[in-house]
C-alpha cells in the first residue's frame, strides 16, 4: 500500500535536487567573471526556487509537514557531485569545464525528474506539474549543451 510518506519522500528528493541546483549556481555566480554565464545561472536559480516552492506546496497539501529544509541537499547524488565539480571549474575560469559540469548536473536533474514521474504512486495532478518542470529542465539542459558545444 502506497502511503503519503512515500510521495512526500519522492517530492522532497526533488526539493533537494533543486536546492543543489540553487547552491551550485549561486556558487558559480560568486566565482565567475563570465557575465553571459552569470545571467543564465541567475535564471536557473530563479527557476529552481520556483520549482522548489511548487513542490513544497504539494508536500504541505499532502501531509501538512515534511518539506526538506532550504539548505538540505542530496549529498549522495551525482547531481551534488556535479556542483562540486562546477565550483572547481569556475575557480579555474575554464568556460568549457564549467559548462561541462553544468551540463552533467542538468542531465542528472532531468533523469531524477523522469524517475519520479515514472513512479506509479505519484498522483496525476502532481505528475502534471512535474512534467512542466521537466520540460523547463530539458530546455535548460539543451541551452547549456548548446553553449558547451560552442565553447
């Protein structure tokens, strides 16, 4: 039997992924002097903040509590490791390395969303919102991939 806790846990995993994106992009903005990338990264921060807020609304409606802390990240995820790689790439000021790390991180976020959407216990109304977020994530991934190929 599927419980609300399982749904909340899955949504909190996506909250953590968005927290990873926010922290990673904020760190990249602090350390990068590339104004074009910084503008794009600011957009990604805002995007993840909106996604996180929408996910939190669903979590609260399901059980009234249980939203992952704003600073909570998924330390075991490949997405989190990608953001650590971004930090070191930005420090080295290598645009191609930065974009490579970001591309990897965005791909990991896309995969996490696809995995969540594939779960049978996620209600259809939540899947609809996850699909919209996934569509935006895929757009971000495509943008980053294009920039990386051009670098």
